[in-house]
């Protein structure tokens, strides 16, 4: 994960990954996964390529809210694996897990407006664009617009 996240093209188009990616950051990030999963606060899944099992990225459920049956989706895929449908497939599978295993009815996700590939992943996975937040984050001294996406199946759990 350290080598995948260290590519400056990853950091340039994500809201949270810094560049340079600090030594030890991947280990620190991974170290929190088991506790978050056990507490149902989050879940991070490794993304691998069929037949190879080489790590190509990760898809996460973040900020899980059991009372609201909601989570935020996050993902990172290594540059050599962009444009192959791998990320979309992984996102769909994690969303299925969210609904079937944890009973979540709402998934939200966001990306920088200048990252159309990430927006396409969300759209192909069935999320709908819900908003455009102008100058929502500041990264590397530059204000960035953020696109907000979501999918709701709230009627499944009402009552």
C-alpha cells in the first residue's frame, strides 16, 4: 500500500492522501482496521486482481453510523490498475456487503471535481450525484471543489 499511495498522481486527485506519502503511514493506517471493523465504525477491504492476489488498492466504509444506517465510501487504486473496471467492481461488492451484512441503507461518497474517473466509478456503481461543493477543501494551498454522491435504500429499514 505504501508504494501504491506514494505515486503523486494518487495524491493529486484525492481529498485525503498526502504527497509525499510519509514512511510508516500505510502501516499506521492498516493497524486501525481490525478495531474499527470490530466496533462497526469502519471496514477496509483489500482489492486484489483475480488469479494474482496482488494488492492493487483498497475500498473502505468510513464513519459508519448504525443509528442512521449510513456510511461513507472511500477507495484508492494504484495507477497501473486505473481504467480497468477493478475499482468499480470492488466498490459494488463493498456496497453489497454494507447492505447485506451490516444493514446499511445509505452510502455517500465524494471526490474532487477535477477527478472525473472517480466520479465515473461512483456513477457506474449506482451512486447519484447529489451536490457540487465549491471550494470545499484546501489541498496544497489550493481550494478544491468536491462532488458529493449518494445512494439510499432507506425504505428497507423504515418502520
